[in-house]
């Protein structure tokens, strides 16, 4: 397995996700309301820090570079499967949103509350997919900086989720019932 660079494969999966995001983002409904720039800046900076911790080799210093998982064939494959499942979930959820999607917290003209597909199980499957995508990369990498990155990413996503849920509750009276029936992030757990 030494000839396969599992960590490099995660780069390619993120790249494919970004290409899909850009192409699909060209076909969305018109925005009628969006979040403030300061709120967006906060979670974007946190997300950037989280991804930099995992993917910047310059941060492999001291405690941050210490291993918490010794690389093995099993850990590499498990990490890759977690990563690809996370990316797959994010893509499936994005596809399901269709024209209602936006990279920022927004309300679209004729916005619809999607409750099918991955949204039947959890309210924020794109964020869940991104989290598990990074988790898989962290398992492959196996360094302490990855664990810190996951905490930071979790915080960033929850800042965005809080704002998004505020918008959805204002827009859809049925959102409160939907929130009672589904978990926020991980089906049956949280």
C-alpha cells in the first residue's frame, strides 16, 4: 500500500467537490436575504484554520505533529472510506438542495424547505459531510493537529448552523416541527 498516497487522494476528492460546487452554484435561485459579512467571516476564518491545520505541512511542529494513530493499512483505508463517504454525503445533499443552495446563509426567491433525501435524516447533511470528509483525512494523517482541526471545524459549522436555523425558522413555520423530527448533524445522535 506504500505506492498509494491516501492523503493525496483526499486533496483530489476536495478538489472534485469544489469543482462540483462551482458548477452547481451557477444554477441557483435569486437571493432575497443573506447573512452579514462579519458572521460569515468568523466561520470562514475558523474553517480556513481547521483545513490549514490538516493540510499545511508547515504546521507539523511540536505537539501538533505528534501521532495519535500509527499509520497502518487498516487506518489508511478506514480514513479514506470515511473521507469519501463524507464527500459523497456533501455532494448528495448539495444535489438535493438544487437551486435553493448557497455558499452563504441566504433566503432565495421561492425558497423551499427540503426534507427528503439526506435531509429526511438530518438538517445539515452538507456540513456533516464536510466534517466527516475532514475526519477521514485526519485519520489518514494521524496527527494531533488534526484533532484540534476537527474541534475548530465543528465550532465553525455550528456558528453557521445557528444562523441558518434562525433564517429557516423565520421563513418556514414548519421548520420547528422538522427540527423536532430530525437531528442537526448526525442521525439518531445529535
